[in-house]
């Protein structure tokens, strides 16, 4: 009877996410660590090491063995777990790949074992960390104020609207990131306020509480079968929260005029107020404004956003202008023609 070949052991590369609290490892990761013959880590300051050692697992931290040394120590069925650094262990994995590809080395079983995974939204933590570094180390970003960033926030929102209107998915993703940057930037500046500081966690926590409170049909016992039921829940809870003296409170006057007019009309309609349109202050000039106001209110009553409707019409008009202009001429040719005219003059 032929003796079976000796088992060549196992090398486990254990990866973890720096976005998950240290010590929160998967059960397979803990099983691998506790059953291993040896656990090694190239980074003596690895955030997982205190928790692994606290669990009674000894770790040899410092310079990692070479790929060949690891293969040799896993002979006779031994298992070595390598706790990888945040960027992985490219030198080690390249060395193991070279040995396996040579065909001359009896290789142990190689396993990549994720010990923790990023949760949804984990990259947001990276953004907060990067923004903190930029605010601290960048001369321009470190000196910005809320007031100085206002124009950028408005620009980014308009670029987001354009990406949506164009149906450009790549641009939509990018512009959402730019808008998110504005939120994180303002929150980071707010941390430094000497009298009323708040952080991005306060911002996120506030909106979470608001969403939960205004969605009792999701997080409470109320029922909402239709979108209109949801809207009624939202308006009712919002009115109770704000306790405003006028339905016009909370409508920003700095928004585009058509959108503001429609919002005023919506608030009056939902409050059951029959408010006649004001007469034009003067027979000329201002009358056009009141005509536009009437159109905006009519659009709102019909469920049409006048700002969006006008943007669609304006974009169509822009295309018509371009069509009337004919094909674009070669800029270089235009430059030569202009130069010739100038010389002839």
C-alpha cells in the first residue's frame, strides 16, 4: 500500500477593512486565527493586533517571512495566517505567485480570507478623513469660510441638474460627489466655530432623526398606502415641528423666481387659502412679472414644476438656435479669415 503524500499545509492571507472597528472580525477569520500554527504580521502597529492577542492568539509582528520561508514552514501540514496590512502584501503575494508558477515547488494551499467587509456608505468615512487632511494642510482650503463657498455650492447643484437633464450617468455620479463634497466641507468648517461648533456626525444624525420622525409609516405604526398619504404625513409632522406663524415661512427668497412663485402657490393651496393675484404696481414693465407669476401658479396647480418646464423649453430653444446657425465652422479657418480682414483693413 502506497503511503499518501504528506499534506503541504496552508497559507492564509487575512485581510481587514480599516473602515470597520478593529476586533470586529468574521467567524471564519477568528477560526483561522485560533487554529493556526503560526500568525504573523508585518506591521507591529496593525490595529487588529491588540484584539487578536487579547483573544489569546500569539502574533509574530515585524518583518514578514519571505514567500519561500512561508512555504517551507507550512510543510507537514502546518498553517500560517498572515494578517495583511491595509494596502495588502504585494511583495509576499508576488513571491508566492512566482513559486507556484515555477512548477518546481510543492506549494501549500493558498487562501485569501476577508476578515471584515466594508459596510454600505463606508467610503463616506474616507471622504471625511480626506477632507480633514485638506482642511488642515491645504493653504487654500484651510482658509475658506461658509460664505466663500456659497457660490460653489450653487454651481455644483446646477451642474447636477444638468447631468440629470442630459441623462449622463457618469456625470450624474461625479456631480453627486461634488455636491457631497460641499456638505462635508461646510461641516468640517463648522467644527472650528468657537461658539456653536458641530460636525458631519451632527449633520448626519440630525437628518436621520428627521427622516425617521417624518416617516411614521416606515418606522412607526401609521399606514400610508399611496404617495399622497406619505405627503400628508410629511406635511403634518413638518408643521408640528416648525410651528410657523405663516405658510410662507421657510421658503427661501434666494431661489429662482419661478420656483419661488410655485412654492408660494403650493403653500397657499395646501392651506386652503384663496389668494387673488395682486395687481401690477405700474402699467408697464412690472406687468410682465405678474403674468409670469400667474403662469407659475397655473403650472403648480396642474402639477407641473414651472422651473423644470421652462428649462426644458429653453433647452429646446437652444437646440433650435444651433440648428439655425448651421454647422460650426473650423475655428482655425475663422481665425485666418479674421486675420485676413484685419490685414486688408
